[in-house]
């Protein structure tokens, strides 16, 4: 990508790492060649969720059936955003499905707005419903539209929206692969996200673009992808970036740090640095105790991981007292006791933190 990306006028080829996107500023949008109906896969997902498909069949459940498609699209977009904020996952997905269909009617096949609609739908499947296969399918559809060449408007703002959609597309692909335990493909997609962000910074456009994903999210995902590939040193570097980002914005007792320090402990265990792993687990347990009660499930889980780490290390003598403290506190609250008292230390170092 270069500064030419944000200039007006000519058709140009934008190169981002190993892939290219043709931006055509003066091409006339093609008329729709396919009726814009939801796919069978999308409809089956909505059906399984227990929702009525009435809204889907009507194009938009919340708009006047006699209103023009552009107005229906605007209404569906507004309702999707509202439902996402309210965490109404299935209703948000239904409206986003309609955005895909209506974008094809309004803009014609091959327009970048259709790619944007697919990207948003894929991201919703990923983040709201944890459906990696569906997320990948829509992210791939969005990517393929952009790779074939898109109808590029002249405004700088719309070009920025395209770049934001690219970030959404590759982050969705990366996280979907991660959820399916495909570390290599996850890392490759997430690297493209990182590269886009870096190049936007280079041309001083990063702050002008609104992204769904933060740099912390990207660093965390890259770290987890590295863990899947058994690359602990790289994972630690990314996790440290995420930790610094969280601490700078939320403080050093943010609950989000708990799982992050536990991931760092796993990485240190891969490097056979049990002392460092225990340090991270101590941090995680301390934050857990600060955010939750001592008899909470969260505190019990972080404490159990710490006890297991002690048991598998040179400090194994500390595991039993730690474990007894957990059991004592949990027994008073009558929580999680059966799960923790069944064969508590059957593991060796290979099962540490498992």
C-alpha cells in the first residue's frame, strides 16, 4: 500500500504483502446478476437459533416493505449496530444477512460495499456467535470480491472504509483458523492485519480510520497463533505487547490480564522456564483474587493452575499448601469442590497447565 491509495482518480493496483487489490475509481457498477436472498447456510443458522425467519424473507423486518432498497439497507445497518450493542446476537446476524442482500441490489455485483457487508457478517459470526466456519465463509467471500477488483468511489473516506474492511476480513480469517486450531493459516492472516496497520501508521492514516479491532486484539491473536505453532518466544513478544496495551488503558489489575498471563505461562513452559511460568501464574492469581472473591470459580481456576505449576517444578513442595488453601476456601462456599478433589495431582510436567 502506498500514499497513492488515498489519491483521487486513476485505476491502480494496491499491493499489501503477498496480495493485490485492484481499485477502479471510474468503473460503472454492474447490475445484480443473482437474486439477493440469504444463503441456505445462513437461514439454517437462524432457524436453529429459534428465531422466526420472517424478517429475513421480508428483506428487513424493521423497514417499510414499500421503501426503496437503499433505505432498507440503511435501516438494516442501523438495526444491526443497535442489536450488536445490545448483545442480541441472532437479531444482529439477521440484519447483517439482509445488508449483504441489499448491498447487491443497491450497488451491483462486484462493488466494494458488498465485500464490506460480507466482512461485517463474518465478523459477527466470529465475535457474537463463535461460528468459525460461517465466519470464514463470509470473510473469504469479501476477500474474493476485493481481489477481483472493486468499484472504487472517489472519496478518501470510502477508501478508508475499504482498508477498515480489509482489517476486519483478515482478522476474521485469522481468528476463525485459530478457533479451528489451524495455527499456520491463522498466523498468515493475522500477519496481514499487522502489516496493514503498520502501513497505515507509515502514511499517517491510522487515526483517520475506524477499526473494529484494536492493536491489543491483534497482538493477542498473533501470540495465540504462535502458541499453536509451538513458537513460544514469538508468542511471548506478542503477549507482552497486549499486556502493555491493557495496562496503559485499564491498569495493572484488569481482569483481562488473567488469561493473558496464563497464556504467557504456557509459552514459558514450552521454553522449559518453569520459574517464569510460575511468575506469570502468580500474577494471574493475584489479579483474580483482586477482582473476584477468594471462593469464586475464577480464583479457584487460577489457583489450581498455580498449584499444578508448583507441582511440576522444583518448588513442588509449595503445591500442596496452595491446593489445600483452595480446597479450604471452596469447601466453605461449597463450589467446585468435586471437580478439584478428584485426583488433584495425577500429572507430570507434560501436563502442566493443561
